[in-house]
C-alpha cells in the first residue's frame, strides 16, 4: 500500500479518486508532518466501538442545545449551522479530548465532493497558499473529525446539503430541516437526527466524497479565518 500512497502524494497516481479514505488520510498525515504540524491524536486501527456509539448519542443531544447560539436577529439558524463546520468540529474535538480519551480523533481539513461536483474543492496546493499567505475571509473548504484513520464524524454536512444543495433547499430552510450527524466509513455512511430539532435526512442520491488534506488543530488554527 505504501507505494500507492507515495504515488498519490506525488500526484502520479492515474486515478487518485479510486484511493481509499484510509490511503488519502495517510497522505494527509504525511503532508501535515512535512509542514511540521502535530496531529491531535496518534492514529490507531480501532477505537472502542462502544465509546464511539456513546459519543454519537451524546453529540446528538449537545448539538440540539448548542443550536441556540445561532438564534440571532436577521439570520436563519439552520443556514448558519450548516456553514459552521470549522467552529462546530473544533468544539467537538475538544469535547472528545476531554471526555473520550480512548478515542483517536483528528480534526480534518479538506475537500468534499457532492455527487462528484458540488461542494468544497481543496488541495495541497491551495493549502500551501493559505499557510504561506493567510487564509481568505471565507473558509472555502470543509472541516470534520476523523476517528482512527478511516471513520468519519461530520456534524454539519447533512445540514449544508439540505440548505445549499438539495433541490428542496428553500423548503428545508423555511422548515428548519437540520441534516443530523453523518458518521461511519466511506461507502457506508450513516445519519442520525439531532435531538430536539426538526430533521430531514439528506437526499440519498447525493453521494458524499471526502478528501482529507491536512490534519490537526495546530494547522487548523493557522488556516481558519480569524473571524470564523
């Protein structure tokens, strides 16, 4: 597998889209360390399944309560929530580090394709530009949590899809249709609702593809716009 990872890292793979998430994560880890940034947690093959399940249940409840922070005049809470991946996943990482030390978790910054085209385009080249020159005012990439090296925890992408991508997005916004928590391994992503909030599962025909680029809160603090 190491030769395939090196090929992807150097851009020589004929079809990097066929790489597994685990392989892409290893490339991101190498890129992160090459930039002298630390990981949030050493990656391992298997965090406790029971702990992860408990975390998901707890986050469903906590995010339902946290949503009140978006109740601002002249703003639509569900729309704000769907676009606030940086703040939300930074808080989730801190919660995991404090209460779930047995779970290996790294905040992950990268690109996301939705049905192969829409979403967030992000690459090592763009990341290098942000690290050298400062990030733009808008955080035009995506942040999520990777558990171990292949398990995704994304608490905003479902709401982002409901409020930006879904053809019924206007109705979703007016009905406060939160997209819930997205979690699991690529190819078998699952969704659960956020407690005490109206929810709508993102359309099943919208395929979510993740491309991790750089890892860890150290890099995150440099890349994220200060106003985010």
